[in-house]
């Protein structure tokens, strides 16, 4: 997983959510900028969460994303992956998700 470097307004809520659901993600990179996170993901280096405002400006091709509903984070985030297969494998492991792709 690629996470934003601290301090970041979504990093703390993400970590709190991981703890709440007893999830320990394997963090491969910590990136200072959303653009770096998108680039790493687009190049197959991991999966990540990014804010809604970042997704609305994405110009990278071959990126799969899903709006995460019902989360305690005050910003809308998406799950990013290079391919739908990677996305589906990770997304299927999330408990209590809505299946509205």
C-alpha cells in the first residue's frame, strides 16, 4: 500500500480505520504528494487511498478507482489500483463494504 506521508489530513483517519478493523496494511511507500501516490499506483507499485479532489483531476490512463462509502474520514477517498484484478482482490477482502461498483 502507498500512504501519504504525515502530516496529512487523511493519514490519521486511515490509520485509525486500519486499527479499528484490525488491519495491518503492508506499506511499500510513503509519498509526500498525491501526484506521487497516483504515479506509483499507475506504475503498478501499490494501491492507495486519495481524496475526491485528486480523483476529479486525474489524467492518468489505466487507473481503477472506487468511491469508499460509509467511512469515518471527513474527506471522500477512493481506492486506486493499476488493474481491476488487483483492485478486485483487495476490495473483496474489505469487510462490511457496499457492492455498488
